[in-house]
């Protein structure tokens, strides 16, 4: 049963990521003029989520900003290695499959955890070389300003502009013990009320409650079932840890709910 629940949560995350890929954040209703503005908006959205989550008496545990970007192709190993060195990662994990070279690494910058994934695809018939970047900075809520600076430094140093930039803001908190479904729904409603959010769709099960909505206070937007959406709230009870987690993300949640 536990494996089934974890599988189901993972599937929900994958579905959310698929929606993001099909309807990228760059379709935002508020145009982002440059990387600085994109990061500033992402931080503002994150602070909205933190404030709304705390209003439900949840203890905010971690917050994160995650960047996804498609970059100009780097078609030689020399150029690829030079690009990787700019991130100052001590050790990269390197995997190769289906003509794609994937690199994963992580480090600490002060109080901030940084995880970076870079993939380079070789040219194939009908397809050109490509480069994709995923970077996540994570820390406590009191270090949001540092997170913003770390993100800014890494993106600006690599000349990554806002045109192909997607930034996902996420907050994870918890309540001690098990909240019944009606209380989980109540906490979600409180958060959406703080964000002036309108529900688009929701899912309720024994230990999982997930809601997608649209808030005019946030800067990004995707579409699901032909409706605008830019915030997700999910709650999950962990019997092992005896606590109920609450995860809030904009425009979607891209982490598991437990």
C-alpha cells in the first residue's frame, strides 16, 4: 500500500511536469523583460506562498526556486566542459544514454543548497544538438534573499536570459500529527483565500489532497483543461514521521508530496 501511494504521488508530479513542458511558463500573462525581472518575480511569488502557508499555522520547513532553461547548443566536448566549470561543482555524476550526456552535481553556497542538472544531446537525423539546464536552490525561509542572489549569480554568469527561462517557486511545511481530510481541505482553502485563488481542479484521497488553482497575485501561468492555472497545494500524511506535510508551488509542484 505504501509503495502504491508513493507511486501515485510520483505520477501526479510527473503529470504536472508534463503540463509545464507543454505550456511553458514563458506564456506568462505578465511579460518578463530580462533575467533580473524574472528572478525578482519568482522571489515575490515565493514570499506570497510563504506568507499564505504560515497563515495556516504550518511550520515552514524549506523553500526552493527551481530554474528550467533550454540553451544554445554546445556541440563540442571542450565547450561543454567549459560550460560545466562555470558552476564550480566539485564532482559531476556523468551518464550517457540515447545520444544524451547528462551531468548532475550539487554544492553548498553559504546556507543555500544548489542542485544542477545539465544535458547535452548529440545531433541525430532530423534533430540538432541541444542543451538543457535544471537548477534548484533550496534553504530555509529566512534565507530567501540569499537564494535569490545565488540564482542571479549563476544565471547571469552564464548569460542565461529570461526568454527561455522558467522559474518554479515552492514551499514545504508541516503540521504535527495527522490532519483529517476535512482539515487538510480547510488548510488548502485558507492558502487559496490568501492568494485570491480560484480552484481549477482537485483530488482527494485517504492521505493525499491536491488542488490546482489560479491566483491573480502570482506572475506565472500555464493552462490545464483550457483554464489558466498557476498554483498547486498538496497535503499528505506520513505515518512514519507522524506529521502532515503541506506543499505549495507556483505554477506547479515539481517535488514529491511527502
